[in-house]
C-alpha cells in the first residue's frame, strides 16, 4: 500500500467504529474499505502488509489495528507510524515494524501499479537480528522491546490481564 498519510478512516471506516456488535469476521470484511474497496480481495490470510510513511494519523480506534489482524495480516511494516497506532497495535498483540528503507524501495519498484499491490515477494523477518530480508536485500529495524514482545506472545494486553 504505497500511500503516505493514511488516516484511521481509511483503515477502518468511522461508520463502523461504534458498532459494538460487529464480529471479527465482519471487521475483516470492511478493513480498508475507504482506502481501497478491492483490498479485502487482494490481501490474504498470512500476508505481511507494507504501508507508506506516517501510517495512521487522526483518531485512534482500536479497530484500526484489530481489523487488520482479523483479516489475517501477520504484521505491518511501514516507513513510519503514529506513536498512538504503534501502542494500540502492540496492546492488541499486533506487530508493527518501522523500516523506511524497505518502504522506499517498494514504493520505487511498484509506483503507479495501484492502490493495493500484491508484490508476490517472499519476506523473511528475523526478530533476533532485527532484520528483514526481501530477495537479496537486507533491511534493519529497531528491535521490539521486551514488554512489546510479551504483549504479542500473550495476544495483547487484555489477554495478559486475564491470565494474571
């Protein structure tokens, strides 16, 4: 997703934010509806999503992170995130990584190919080395801290509290 400055309403439409009865499956069906109506047909379970810079600015409903998780996205890599989005994602057990070099290269390679592009690239993320490998290129990222790792393993803050 090459777009920079993607706001919350692009990720999870505001008209659904306060519909508390929406199931996980329903959230997955409307994720990115305002950004790209074809998104749900392009992205599949287990995919890694690459976004632009300044990913998620504006309001901060938790569904902006959880709807991507419910769609089956394993992790989200962007050039940069709002701090609120990063915290919200980690609190829900969703991994987000800032890797500006990778995003610049992807934007250059896939510019003008659409709103959502399936690159069909194989990506390896080595969390111990804090490195992403895409074909023959290596990109480094700031490692996840111990607290963030625990929240991901526990499935989010709420699950961690329930288990305590």
